[in-house]
């Protein structure tokens, strides 16, 4: 897909695909304020009162892009603000794909989380 893009999009997508954070990060920093990075509403961590609806977080323990520990820390932050948080750190998921053989217990945990979501 990157080969079909014009520059600088091609280069940026290559940075993403190559996980070249050291190159992509500095390229994006100038746009952060323009996107509202200083606005507390765009950061779930800085929100003083989270949504009153239950919050479901699903994260793959094999995620090589965003560590699963981030979800654990975020859920604790939400709980300290009295949010109703349900978390599943699953062996079945990497970053955005489900691509592992499932154990019976892993499947049951995933089914349980989705059942809770659908009950809402």
C-alpha cells in the first residue's frame, strides 16, 4: 500500500510499518498542538469524570505496538475515578489481529467479556 502513496505519506506509512518510532515521533510532534493535545478532553487519563456507562477494555498480551501494561494502568486510573471498568488481557490477540490458537479458558474469557458488553 505504501508504494501507491505520494510523498510524504509513503515515508510516514513506511515508518509505521517498520515500527520506526524514532523517525515517526519527531515527524508528528509539530502537529500535536494543532490536533488539540493540550485539551484535557482528548486524553482519557486527564478526564476528571469518565463515562457513566461501563467501560470494556480488551488488549492482547502479545501486542508489540502498545504494551498490555498500558491497559492495566489505564483501567486502574479509571477505577480511581469510580468508573465501572471491565478488562480482559487476552493471549489470543496481538495488536489488532486474532491469530493464535485458542485454549478453552482463553475462549471462555473472551466469550464472557463479549457477553458483558452485549448485556449493556
